[in-house]
C-alpha cells in the first residue's frame, strides 16, 4: 500500500474558495506492480501514454491557480489513467466498458490488448479507485462546509484527430469543449466559461466529450455542487502526441484563471 497515499493530492486554495480544479488524467506514472499486468512493451506503452495522457494539464491548473485572484483548490491524480481511470463508473453503468476502457482499461486507444481480457479489475479498484473517490468526496464536502457550495472544474485535453476508442467522436472538435451535466451545470457557470475561453479559439458544447465529474454522493442530489468539464484541444497548446507545451498554455491558464474568479464571487 506504500504508493496509494501518493497516488493523488489535494492542494489547498483560499479558505473561502468554492472552486476545485480537478486534474485526473495528467500523469504518466505507473507503479511497477501495475506495469507488470500490462502486456505492451516499453515503446508501445510510451506511445499509448502519449495518446491518452492529458499532457500539461496539471501545469495548466497550477498556473491558473497562481493567476487567480482567489486561489482555487486543486485535486490532482499523480498516476496514469492506465492504472485506474477515476472518472469511469466501476460497474455496468460505464458505457466505455464496451470499448475495454472502463475503470480499469483492457484495451488501448486503438483497440489493441492492454491487459488480458480476464484481468480481475477489483484489486486495482480497491487499491486506487476507491481511495481516490473517497478523497474527492471529502474535498467537495470540505468546500460545502466552508463556503456553502462547491464548483468542480474538470481540466482535460483531447487530441485534434479522433482516436478509435471515442464512442461519440464524429461531431465537432472545438478548441475548447465544455462538458455539462443537466443537474450540476447551472447557466451562469456555463456562461462564465464561454466568456473566459472566448479568446482561445472558441468553445463548443458536449462534443466530442460530454458530461462532467461529480462524486456519486452528491450526483443528482446536491445542487450546491456545480460542475463543468473543460476539454482543451491539444493542438492549441502543445505538439501532438505527447510533445512539449507551447505559448498557448499561458493563454489558456489566463482563461482558466478568469473562469475561477468569475465563479468564486
């Protein structure tokens, strides 16, 4: 269990901030015990990480936190989504299971074998998924207790070209895709995001990715928990796939900081 506590981090913001920047897919780290269950060779694994890692999004959230007038809290996954994906349902509710990409992936972004099909996901879910979910639930509860509300801004990126695993990738691929939830994304939050990212090439809604992350304890129950997913098209700030960040990252950090301040008031 020695690597479990360091598998995620809650980085404090201002005591009166309701905002949590959630960064679930920015890391590439895979503990050795988990690596042994992945059938790809090292070069293949590096290519897979290039495709599926939301590169530089932790740095983006950090920069935005530093620019914001009211510093937001940040909840950052320190492990690759190839360990577990904390944003998937760990059961039959998860539609991505059909693509071999439920909470524990068995297929790559291109449909190749990542883990044997008979892999039991439960040990990874117990060791990594559930502690993450509990900690994120506690983080949101902390903002509710301190401020009476919580606003989760889910920070992601996505490739400019559709990958085979995408179930709904045939629609628009705007520079910034805003993913919403009918219950948890109020009009004011969406309007603030559209305004904040207006100078970043334009925004679209729920395409190619829809929805946003809310811990299950609050989902559909607590309207005081607002949530929005920000999916940034990677060619706007980095070299694809998996390359260095460019000057677009600074512009996006400023936009994210503007969104944080707009919803912190």
